[in-house]
């Protein structure tokens, strides 16, 4: 696969405030989760990629062109903004049809109907947007973005306000679009959502790139952070004594039938545990890593900021 979005040495500042700083990264087809705390620069990055804001420094290339100079590229990009800027007096159907007409799409009524069906909004499509819940508005905005069948879809907090069923439907939709070869950047501050929807995570902190990759790759790169593992056993004190003798174990703590282990080499410990169990006749019923989730990784990334 080739890069569809290339960001090179990108900075964006507003007066004295630096929103994005010296960012270099590329994106390919599939779903990338854009992760970061409030103020990390996620929204600014999406708006610069979409061509809505001019870089203060550096450049962006979308499908090989500068979106600020080649306006034809807008036919191949859609942005779903986080804000609630919709026309309250329009129905959901009229809103999506308007997006189709503005994009000069053939058969706008049919395309709008298809996009509305895609986001499961058909039953409410003829109601005014002013009476929609936040989650329904989000789906209407996603439908308006999809009506042009874009190759690149930029989504800023698209799951805000959606109920659990709506979230599951949208996540399934985004993943399907990614497998079909479209490039999706999904910004969210909800870690579980990012973990469910993304093939790849880009973490931003204070406008800078903090980490890139899948969760396991990012965690493995944090060699300065010990791995934490829980081991359930019928003889926790005996197991703790056997474990602490290993050079890869930095500390152990017994809590009931569970031994909490900190290790510098999780793979080595995984190989040693069966041997320890057999040699010392210690039953082991469960081994569970506890800091390899996206939530744990993100907590490490923002420590001390």
C-alpha cells in the first residue's frame, strides 16, 4: 500500500500558542486512531490535513497534492467535525442531500438515501435536525461525509453522544470502510473506542508525536517501563519466593491467591513460569498482563506532562 496522506515537519501556531509542533507522519489505507488528551492538537491536525487551515510551517500532501493549492482534491476527502454545526431547520435527509448537491454528485437523492441507510438513520431521516439527539446528529454528519464516497475520511470525535448500539454500528462501519481500502483518521479521547476501531494508533501529546503503531508495539518500545503481570496460584508465597530469585523480576507482591509481578522481560518470565511451576510443584491457574491495554500505554505516554 502507498501513503495517501503525508505530513512533513508540520507546525501550526495561533499567536503564541503552538497547537502542532514539527510533526512528520504518513498514513495509508485502513483505520488510524488519533489519540491524545484535550489540547493535544488532534483537531488542528485534522483541519490542516483537510485544507481548512494553512500550516505555519511544513507541508501536507493528500494523494500526492497540496490540498490548499489543488481544490479538486476536496472531491476525494470528507471531514466530520466535532462541533455541532448543522442546519437545525433541515431534515436529516435534506441535510445529506444538500451535501451531495454541493459536491455536484450525480443522482444526489439516491446517493443521500444510500448514505442514510449506511448509518442506520432511515427511520429518523425526515425529522428536523433540531430535534435530533447528539448521537443522531453525529450519524447525520457521517452520512453527509459518506455521500461523496470519499477515499479519505477524517473523523473528529465521531462517536460523541452515540448510545452503545450506535457506537457499535459506527465502529463496524469504520472498520469495513478501512478494509475496503479507504483511509480513515478517527480522533477520540475515549481509549476503548480507539482500541476497538483502529488498526494503528497515533498518540499526540502537547502538539507533538508521542507514539505510533499498534498497542503491543508501542508498549514493547517502552523499555523503561517494567511490565506488570498478575499470576493466580494455589501457593502464592512459594511462587513469589521462586520468582524473586530471577534477574528479570524487579518486584513481587502477594494479594490473596494472586502474585503481582514487575518484570523487565515479560517474554522471559513467560518462559520461566511453567518451569517454576513444575520444579516447585506450584499450581498456576491464570497469567494476565495488566498494563498492555491502550489505557495503560496512554497513561505512560502522558506521565509528567
